[in-house]
């Protein structure tokens, strides 16, 4: 295969980040098609990126034999049907997180890709971020001894969209904001979660409290891993000051700190005694290079016929934690996770 010919399905916020990466930086791939049922979005994307084909129905994408791989960046509720159709059409799949709406849907998607012999990579781009990756390298090198405790936080600036208030249908911040933290902790801990206990509260949107009594914008999650590692995740939405994502790995012989709220190391110290630095405003800025690296890794796994670095199993396990985390918040109790249940049944897909 000379170049992997790619179609983007879903030309919205995150979709266009992938599309620009493919169009500009990934030599081994060619973005040849775009698909979006909303003509305005499709037109805007097509006017920015010159592609051979445009589609308003993803089923037409599947009928085009020139397309080798699809990048699925539709709203989450459509991931399952699009991924299953792509697998059936023998197209390799990159799928954004959260993988689907339920763990059962994830199983179906993993099985469809496996049965049709196509790659399935999930969109946890922090695994390709320079800093998060360096943290993992240091950890694996034994620099801080044995891992004991891992913390990760994600606080996002945006005002919640109306649909996000209905957490029983959409999980709320634990899914929107913290699914990345769940993946990071599984990756760093090298183990699956045995127990999860989450609490949450709505501080910033009191006006919706009557209509959406379960809505929370701030949460704290305690995790116990099967190998004994203790995990702690905090999340918040609509924090207004910027996008804030950091992690900390405490080992028996030291600590690794990943990420900072400043975009760079430049600070201004002024005569009023204040220190200022430019802060990160968005995930688009903070993880710009990580998106390109994850897309490049996907293409290389196709060309070299290797297992993607972030698998369907990783996508499913993050979703299980989102589901059980919300259940813990709503039922106000810790939840034990059963990792032995029937499912995607892939021994090679461990959280290493
Ligand atoms: N990895 C990350 O950090 C990250 C960041 C943002 C969003 N996401 C994920 O990416 C996905 C998309 O989120 P977004 O913020 O870009 O949403 P968005 O609403 O900005 O874009 C979604 C696009 O999909 C299109 N669409 C809707 N139904 C479709 C269908 N059936 N077929 C093809 N296209 C369809 C919409 O018209 C829209 O253009 C979600 O799963 C989201 O959770 C991941």
C-alpha cells in the first residue's frame, strides 16, 4: 500500500483537527473524502481541504473501494453504527472517544473489526502527547521505583451544552471530560480498576438544578486497581479560566509530574509584584501535536500491520469506568468492577 486513503466522517470541531493533520503533516496518508450529513459543515470542510469525494451519507463511503480507512468523529451516539459498517466494508477504523454509549456496543464494534481483519484505534490522544508519553517512559524506566498512587485532573472551560445536563443519558463531565483521565490512569497503572467511588455536585449551573437534579459539574473519583495502585481523578466543567490537564505519578522512590497550566515557560514579573504567564485556553492548543501523532500512529499500524497503540479494549474499559463512575455518583456508594465478565475477550489488549 503506497498511501493510506482516508475519509473523515464527521466534519465538526474534533473532526477538522484530524482532517488538517492528515492534509498537512502525514505523508503516508492522503485525505481523499469527507462525509457529513449537514451540508453547511461539509461545504465548509470541503472549501478548506481539497478532496476527491464528498458524501452526506456514511453508507456511500462504505461503497467506495478507493477508501482504505475512516476516521469516525461523529457525535458519540453514531459511533457504533458507522464503525460496524466500516468494518463490514473492510475499512480500517479510527474512532474518537468515548467509544460508544455502552460496553456492549463496544464489544460489538471490537468483534466487527476483528472478524473483518481491520484495525481499530481509539482517540485517546494523551498517549501520544510528548509530556504524557515522557511520564510513561520515566515510569517504565524505574526512575521513581514502583508506582503507588496516580492522580489526574481535567478541568474544561466551556459552558455545558443543553444535552450535557441530562447525565443519565450522556454521563456528564465524567464522560465528556474525564474519560481521558481514566485511560491515562489505566495506562500508567498497567492494571484494571477493581473499585470506583465517585462524588459530584453542581456548583456553576444552579439555574438547571430543578430541571436536572442529577447534573454535576465537579467530581472527584477514587479508584483502586487490581495491582493495588491507588488512583484519584478530579474533573470540572465550565471552570472559565482555561483548559487544565495535569497528572502526577507517585512512586516508591520519587514523583513524576506531567503537564502545566502555562502554555510555555515564559513568565512576566512586573513591578506590582505580580507574576503572569500565558495559560492554556483549549484542548485544541494543548494537544495539537498529540492529535497528529495519534493519526500518524494509526496509519503506521495499517502500513506495518501492527496492533494499534490504543485499542478497542482500551476504549471499552474507559467507558466501563465512565458508566460505573456515574452510577457511583447517583447511588452514592463505591462500586466493585467485574473485569472477568464476558466481553471483547482479547488477551493481547491489556493496559500495558
Ligand atoms: N479526543 C478528544 O479530545 C475529543 C475532543 C472533542 C470531541 N471528541 C469526540 O469527537 C466526537 C465529535 O465531537 P465534536 O465535538 O467534534 O462534535 P461536533 O458536533 O462539533 O461535530 C460532529 C460532526 O458530525 C456530524 N455528524 C452528525 N451525525 C453524523 C453522521 N451520522 N454521519 C457523519 N457525520 C455526522 C455533524 O454534522 C458534525 O459536523 C465525539 O464523540 C466527541 O466526544 C473528542
